[in-house]
C-alpha cells in the first residue's frame, strides 16, 4: 500500500514550535504595524486532521496536496506540499495541521506532466480520486471539491 509521509504534520509543528525572534523585525515581508513573528496565512490546528485518499479510477493517478502559505523563520514565504502516486484501488493516509485555506481547505492537484485538475476543498474522512476513460481514449480525472 502506498503511504504519503506525514511531512505536512512535521512542517506545521515546526511553525508552531519555532521561537519568534528579532530576525522578523525590519523585514520587508512584515510591513510596519503588522505581526512581526513568523506566521501562517491560514489556520493551524493543535492536533492534525487525518484522512485517506482513495483512487477509484481504473488507472494510476499522480497528485499533490498543498497547504496555505506561511512565513518561515528566515523570512521566506513557503507552503507544505506532499505528492502522491496511487495505482487503481490504492489508498494513502495523510495528516496535516495546516496552515489551511479559508474554511479549513487544502488544495488538491491531479497531474500528468502538467496539472489536469486543481481545487481547494474541505477535508472529508475519505477523499476519492475519480476517473474514467472517455470514448476518444482520453481520460477525465477529478476529486469532488466542497
């Protein structure tokens, strides 16, 4: 069974546990009169949320999950990303504490060499990747986004 590393949890914990310091002062990424500590642009949870990604398509799918942006301690704007590669009927366990987009959403991107589907969706216990082969031989692949 293909498993996605819990990198999102580790990185979110890193944000929460990183001490604030003088490095953020006079930094152009922190305009005057706003927060000067490293911060996330979305909600970060104290306990991670876990879910499954299940491939129901009759072919292998590739994708990436992305969180909202955050400011690293060195002042660089960044985000967490985790790739997945699932054969038909395979599933992967994923956990994240954020930072989330508004409404506690994550961005899902399905791809071949280029992105073929992207959306920001609320998490459900099971996220189903769906797909079908069309009459012309091409495929259509998606995740229901809410």
